[in-house]
């Protein structure tokens, strides 16, 4: 670890970032995709397979950004509850969002299977822990509704049943979603990049886009290494969106998420903590997410950034881990890293077209599911295939005087921390 308490993501031990297959931008391309994360590559693959001349550009290397930094929990979460969705959009739209989340999770599993991507994909199931007593009857009714509609065997767990899933005493109840699983994100991304290259797509790394201009029916994409004229442009830069893409930057709130991984604890010790090797989250505004690593020998835990100082943040995450599993008080943290996730102002992912440029972004910290889904839909827009998604139907708004630096975030985080603390106290 460096003296700031950070080092490379655990995933990079087995799947280190790499350069693309092409050295410099061509003068022309049918499709330019900005961003070689899961979104950009999931868009590139069907386009390259359809015979389009596709160029994916990234300012970093393949696997350096969020798609190889995440927790690998394939949640497909949305940050608005069903009740909030119904209030805001009405029942039929809320239903459409819910159904799309189920379809997007299935899409990820199909992509991994059909492309034979070796990435430790497991149907691990995810448990959300509740710190307060829940309205179990209402939640069982909701689980029945979901199970009837989607056949997913969602279960409400009481405190006794929680002990089958976790050694933690922190929770009074839980909800198990067996349709949510886990991946090794680094392996998934590099595997997908291989498929794009095998299909004839060009991936050009360490090449930043500085401007995209519309020129009649085409686009001029300006980069540090020369310009490209393109028929279509897809922007897939999510939390890493910079000043080269000002329209999107004004519409996203980047929020830093941080992760720690313990030393090798051995399979028995990890199984004693999480007997079914599930993925975990917490029913709080700023709860932790955690899981065993794919080899079942370490614990990975993540949460929102606590402090600008990585050492303080790491201490906070470690305290969070010990708060969940007091037995881990003696363990060493071997990995600690961070990365930005991105929220649109309405907290719903987006697939939008502005002045002819297609934007797939705002994945709200749940991109392992939403990125491949919206990437595929973005490609379908160009191919004239089924690009229908509920996330193309809301406007992507900004705020006056907002240019992408979220000055209001520290206050917002304080507010959510306070609400979480009050919720935890009212047990
Ligand atoms: C710490 C952390 C934990 C997370 N945990 C989970 C989880 O457990 N489950 C889950 O579902 N999701 C999780 N996420 C979110 C998930 O990783 C992201 O939503 C997803 O990877 C976004 O994919 P993407 O392809 O859209 O963006 P990214 O993978 O971030 O790729 C965007 C790319 O755009 C490039 N770029 C930006 N600007 C330019 C430019 N001007 N020119 C050229 N290139 C540019 C960047 O270099 C970058 O490579 C987590 C994220 C983080 C950071």
C-alpha cells in the first residue's frame, strides 16, 4: 500500500489493466465509442459483429476504471423504491422499471454464458440486512408479488433465519434475492475486451477525447492523438466523464465509492462468517456492501467515501467491517482503492440522445447489470434493432450553474449519515 493508504484493486492481481489492440485513431470510423468500460464494450461487441467499423477510445487503459474497480455484486439495484417510482411515474412505468431490472440481470448472465467469459460468475444470492425490526407481513406480501411475477424465490428472513447466512449480530431481519449473483469484475471486463477485438473492433487506449462536434450528418471527434470523423458516437464514460464531454458532465453527480479487502483468512474462517457465501448489503442510505472474494478466502467490503484522506477512509471502512464481524478485529487489510460512480439528478440510469450523440450513463453504482444492458441498447439504436428501454423516456436534467463539481455532496452525505444514525438508534 502507498503512504496514502491506497493500492491497486484486488481484482488487478489476476486481471491487470492492459492496452488496446490499436495504436492510433483512424481518420474515419462508422461508430466511435468513448469509454472502454462495460458499457462501451457491450455496445461495441454487437456493432463489430454486425460488420460496423467500430473504434473504442479510452483515456486510460482497459480495466482501469469503475468496471474493474467495483464490488462485483450483480445487484441491478435502483435507488428509488417501488413506492417512490409509483408516486413519480405511475404504476405502469414503475412496473416497467422493475421488469427491466429483471431482464437486465438475465442479460448479464446470458452475455457471460454466450461469450464464454470466465469471470467467476456465481448465483450467490444477495442478502440485505435490516438494522431495525421490519413490517414482516408487508414485506412477505411484496416478496410473494415479486415471486409470482418473476419466479425468483425472494425470501424475507427473520433474525433466526439470518444466522443461516451471516455470523453478524448487526441485523434484525433480512431479505434474500437468489437472482442476484457475483462476478470477478476485472476478468469480466478483460474477457469482453478480447471478444470485441476478436470481432474486429479497434480499442485505442490512453487517448482522451477533448471535444465532439456535429458536422452536418457526421461527427468530428477530437482526441489528443488526432481527429476522427464518425457516423455515430456513443458516450459511455459514466463516473469518469470529464470536461471533454461537458453536456453529460453537467448532468451527472460523481460519488466516490471505496473498497477494502482483508488478508487471506482461509476458507473456513470466511465460511464461518458467511456460511452460504452470499453477497450482502444494508438497508441504510449509506450502508456497506460486502462479500467473500471469489476464492472464498477473504472478505471485501465497500461503502461511500468517508473522508478525503484515504487513511481515515480506510480506518472507517475497517471499523465498519469490525462492526459487522467483531471477530475480524485482528485482520490485516491488504487492498484499499476507490472509484467514482455516477448519479443523474433523478437517480435513474439513462440512455439519451442529444444533438445526435448517444449517451449511456448514470448507472447509480449498479453498473455491472445496467452497463451491459444499456450498452447493448445503445448499439441497437444504431443497428435499428430493439432499443426500447424505460431509461430512454426521462429527460436528463442539470441544475443552473452546475458544471460537474458536486459542491453540495459533503452536506448531502452528512444528512444521510445523520438519518442512518437515527435509524440505527431507533431499534
Ligand atoms: C468502488 C466501486 C464499487 C462498485 N461496486 C459495484 C457493485 O458491487 N455492483 C455494481 O453493479 N456496480 C458497482 N459499481 C459501479 C460499476 O462499477 C459502474 O456502474 C460501471 O462499471 C460503469 O461502467 P461504465 O462502462 O459505464 O464506466 P467505466 O467502467 O467507469 O468506464 C468509463 C470509461 O470512460 C473513460 N473516459 C472518461 N472520459 C473520457 C474521455 N474524455 N476520453 C476518453 N475516455 C474517457 C474512462 O477512462 C473509463 O475507462 C461500483 C463502482 C465503484 C467505483
